[in-house]
C-alpha cells in the first residue's frame, strides 16, 4: 500500500510540474501582446499609449528574457503569488479567482452530485425495463444530445421571458444587496434554479444512459447468468450488476468534480450568471498570461486531486484492485 | 452509506428550495389593527403567529384587547391568556402598536440590517451596456478599465468642463469659465463652493495637483500634454494659470473635459504605483454619486445629497441609486429590456428597430437610424503592401464597397453611412462640401472597374479577378476580431461587393489578440477600426487616421502606415490652431480632406451608433429628437457621462 501510494504521489508531482510548465508556455505561444491589448481597450486617449506600453510591460515583468520570466514565475508561485491580472488590472489573480469560483461551486456541485445520483439510479432502474427503456430513455438521449446552449436559451425564454417565473440574469436580484434574510435567500435560489436545472437535465441524461448501457453489459456477463441459473432473485442479480457498473461512473464523477474550478462557461453566458468560466474565456482572448496561468493551475490541481481520489476510491470499492495491489507487494 | 448521504443532501436541497419559494410567496403580516372573533379551536399563540408573524407576540393581542376593553366593553377582558372563549372579540394590533406590548420583535428578522438592502424600484435606475467584465478598479487614471466601473469618471470624479456634442459646446462644470488670455496662456476660474464627498473644499491646488501628476508620471495618460505645457499655477484659491510653448490647442481643450480632478489631500500621500496602478477602492470625488457597492456583475452608485451642483446650479439627478448591470450576452440584455428590468440599455441589440417600431422601447430617433452616431468605422488599408500602395487601387476599393448593404443587411438600418470625410454629424461644419462633391465616393462598381482598368489592373488569367499591372496576383484579406458579430457581417459585405467588382478580397476573423497584433505591427491587409471617440474637435479623428511618426508598433492610429509628410504637417497645423479660429480650422480640414480623398489611405464607411434603448415604465423624459424633451446623449459608457450622460439623469422624471 505504501509503495503504491508513494509511486502514485511521485507521478502526480511530476505531472503537476509538467502540466504547470505547459500551462505557463501555452499563453505565451498565442499570437498577441497582452499589454497592447489592455491599452487598446482604453480607446479614449491615443496620446499616451506609446509611453504607457513600456511602463506596463515593465510593471508586469514582461521586459526580461523569457527564461527569466519562467524562473520568476516558479519563485512567485512558491511564495503564493499568482501575479496581477492584465484583463482585470490591477486585481491580483488570486482575488479574481476567489471572487468568481464560489458561484460555480454553488451551481455545479449540486448539479453534478444530484444528476450523478439520480441518473445512475434511474439508468439502473430503466435497463431492461421495457416500457421505461422505450419511453423515457429516448428522452435521456435527446437531453444529453441537446446542444446545451440551445436548451439553456429555451429554458430562459420559456420560464424567464414568457412565463416570467424565473429571472433571466444575475446571481440574485439586482435590487438587493447581499444580507441574511429570507428575501435574499429566496432571490438567490430563484436565480440559481434555471442554470442549475439546465445543468442537471443534461448531465442526468448522460449518466442515465451510461448506467443503463453498463447494467445491460453486466447483466450479460457470465456471473450474472450464473447467478440467474442458481435461481437468485432478480433484485440480487441487479445489485451485483450495479456494483460493477458503478465503477466507471465513479471515475466520471470525480473527473467532473475535478474541473469544477473551470466553471460552466455556457451556463454563465446564457443565464448571465457570474463565474470563472466567462473570465477564463476573456482571459484567453485578452492574453492575460497571469489569469490563464492561475485558473489552469487550480484546474490542474483539481484534476490531479480527483484522479488521486479515484485511485484511493478504487482500492476501497473494487476488491480486484485491492487484490492486485496485494499481489504486487507480495 | 454514500447513498444515504446523497439522499440526505438531496433532501436538504429540496427543503431549501421549498423554503425559499415559501418565503418569497408568504403573505406579509397585517399592516393595520383588526378585530377578531374567537372561533372554536383558536388559541392566542397561533393567532399571533398568523397575524403578527410570531407566537410570543400573543402578549400584544392580550394587552391591546384589555386596553380597548377599558373604553369599549364589547371587547373581551383576558385574565388568563391560555383560556379564551369562542365568541370573544379580540383586538389584533398593527405591527407598530404591537411593538408597545411586547419586547420580542413582532416580525421575525434573521439579523438586524443596518444599511439599505432592497432598493425601491421608484428610486432606482437600472442601466447596462458599458461593462464587459467584473469591476476591477475605481482609479480615474487607469482609463482602459473604466468601462467596468463606468461612472468613476463623471459620477464620482468630475472634469473641469463638459462637452455637448449635439450643440458642439463646452459646458463650464467644475470650472466656472476659462479663456486664452494670450496665445500661450490659458486662465481658468474654478467655481467657489465645490466640496469633495469627504467635506473638504475643492480649490485651485487640487487642479494644479492633478495636472502635475501628468508631469511627474509618464504612465498617466495625459502626460504628453506636458511636451508643450510649461507650468500650471494656482492664482489664489480659485484660479489656475496654464502657461505653454506652442500649445496644441485642440488636444488641450479636448483634455479639459476628459481629465478627472482628484483631491490633493487624499492623493498626495500616494506612491507612483498607487497612483498609476492602484485599485482606489472607496473613491472620494466631487460628483453627483457616491460608490455604494459592487459585485461580479454590477456596480451600485448612490446619490450624493450634498452635491455642489444642487446648490450652485440647481441640478439634482432624479434616481437615488444607479445599478449598472453587466450582462454576459446581448441576448440576456435584450430579454431584460423587453421585461422592463433595465431602464437604459447601451448594449448593441440587433433587431431593436422592430421593437422600437412596436413601442417596446424608445430610441433617440423614431425611424432609421434610430441611434445617434458615436464613432466612425474606418477601413484601414495597409499602404506598405502592394497593390494598396497605389492610390488608384485604394480609390477603386472605396467605390467597390456596398455600404448600403452594410447599413441595411448587417445592421438592419441601425447605422448610417458615413460622410466620405469620416467626420461625425456633430462635426459636420468642418466638412468641405466642395471637396466632397469633387472627390467623394459612393458605391459604384462600374466606376471601381473603370478606375482599375485605367490604372492598368486587368484580369489576365480569366479567374474573374483583376491582376496588378505587373501581372502579379491580387489576394487580400479584410479582417475584424472574432465575435464582433456586426463587424463580421460587415466585412462579409465588403469582401462580397469587392469580389463583384473584380477585386479578390476575402474576409477573416482572427482572435482579438492576433487581430490587435496584426493591426499595430502593420501585417494586416485591410481591417476595420473605430478608435476615435466622439469629440469636440475634428483633430481627434485625424489624430487616429494620420498618427505620426511611423514607428515599429503603431499602438494608437495610422495602422495602415500611410507615410505622407504633407498630411502630417496639416494635422499638426490643425492641432495648433486655436479652437476659436473656426475658419482657420475649416481651412486646414479642407486641405486634409482633399488630400485624404485623393490618396484614399483609408476608407470611412459608416457611423457606429450610440446604442441606447430605454423604457418609459419607471423613468420618463428620456432624450429623443422630439421638441419637448431634452436633447442629450443618453449614454452610460465611460467618457460619455460628461458628454450628456449625467445631464440626462438630472432631467429624468419619475413615471406616474
């Protein structure tokens, strides 16, 4: 076990180092110049642009050789300094991320967990149940194949504009200032519901179909037939099938959770919900090296942690992994 | 185990959801006192819960009923609160009355809230269309991010003058007056009685301090002014003298209404970094509004009740609060406008013409182009690349472009074709009609073909497109940044109509960064640009079109690198012409226009609109072309508050 973990951790550290290096390199290969882009937004006054360009290039530390920038980056990172955003100058990158990510967690965490739970349950239930397979599952296919943007706009239009039940923009009423009261909490939930529901629906369809197919595969496996031949009740057979079928779904779940910090770009745009996804897009379009680096740093950490969690989880939930590991250490 | 956790989680969410909906739809407790006749099964606790919002408030019912019993014996006398009889008449007091009898609050409040947390609709103006990202700073010297905190300049920090493009007049603002006492000296009188929002008076020392920041720090945008500005001195407390050597009058006067004054007593202790790059949270200015709060998608400004202009000029902006909303897409903005949730939207909303016709929204003009013109979309041609180094070819392109299709198809009539000189309608007096009549251009493919043929361009290989006189193939690209949908449509029209005239131009849409690099380093073929803001002087446009000298990176103009010393001299001459010498300005402009239309180094195509659509639901008296309402720029974009945006607010009226 210790050797297994030790090797895993070493691999993860190496992966982290490489991924962060690539994360640092890629924005610098993109065409464009962040400082020039930043100044071009201040269309008002042309006179000062030339002088200001030099000043801010120095201020962002972009005037030193590229290898020096790379070393500076690691040294700053180990001091916990992610730099200053160019796109949202002069806000520090860490603060930009900390301000935006809570909205995504609030939106994505319930959507991912609930859709995973409900989707798997439903998928397992629907498999080989004729009328469900024939009626509701096609709906799942339609849901998961729906272009998300389109579904979102449809929901916003139907429930927001036509019926007027739900608001179409913002994380809480534009007439409210955050405070603790039922009015405010009600407003937050009302604004949260449509974006949540759209994410939930699409993800639900995906999980349900995945689970259904997996269960059918497991029910065809030898051990299932063997159990059936022994006269085991249908419920028991399905229980064993479910335990095997859930394994890939756990991988999917943790990967989904790992990229939570990347936000939900399309949801944020369609429902004008604040979050980090939109900022990442803007950061890329504005060559904001520092914000891109910062966001992807957290995504890398998230994905690595999620993978690590899967490794651990498999040891716990899958006896075969456990056995294999023992065989290895023996 | 994990399944159960998930079930619980689901339950918690479901509960939260129902609670939230329940709280939103619960009826408010009664606002006035009422009598109640006891029915079988009633008890005081539930009655108090029902009518006063909390059980313990039953004591208020007991107290109020007993008190009334003293004067009116039809009411019951309650000796034992746990024993009431059917038929008894009780008095249930209103909330204020009830508070006298009980120490616990009548209506349950989760926490005491010190500040205003819900903005009444009738006191709040909702605007959108300026911001494209979360607020990042309130520093008036960081100009490029002010869109995200629009109002930092204009609502909080103010300028010495305002400018009204519709009447072409500088309006004295913080300054009471200003004049050139001789060719090299400008004297300015500051109003007496202006205070900063912290109560300190504004004096000439603040003006001198602000201007001298430009002398000290190169990163301050108006530092180039100090190339010809020698000194700024305070003459007493309320007068300022500017002394120059060979002043650029046009630039100086443009800056008069763009440089925001900051309080010396709060800024003199700041370091260079804080001044040029500080976020300046909680800004203290002199303006009509104060910073109240912000979050990822909004800024909230609250009216400054001690604003100087209320006392000195009798002006008071109608809305107590301005909530400036950033929508993530124009679709959402359109929805909010239709629902009447936004009072003034400065977003570009395609299709607004139909909504305006049907009366959903108001626009400045009732018919096309609906919007005022804000800036000129200019097609820059890279004059360093053949065949665009040939004036004849450039002129042929000008005649080949179907601007009418851009206006009608790409914009659905929301814009207007530009004057061939590129000057905005607000600066029309500087257009020389004789020059335009002789050298102007309009869509005329036959003429384009003729110019090409006369200059030796012909289709040698029979592919339908002309080749250069030396026989080389012509393949050009017209670009704009990806995602700028209106411009993407427009360059399609440009490419199609040029191809129809036999010029092989294709459209391409690189990302903003790549586009910007190509633009500033001069590697593009043809591209659109509109970086000259609405202005008090034609020099602003010409400074963009003919910026010089030509250097490695052209960050702010003359992207096509048109190199003509004669033109540069004319632009310099215009910059140095006093603004009261209108005839002199016209004469120089006429020469610039003649040279420009002959050489055609760039092609002005259409005027981008001052996108503005407003709703009469809550606020009225919006500016339109009608005679009985104000004529202003109804605009919340940064830089436009002092061009009419603020005055629009002072003229708004609450709808009845």
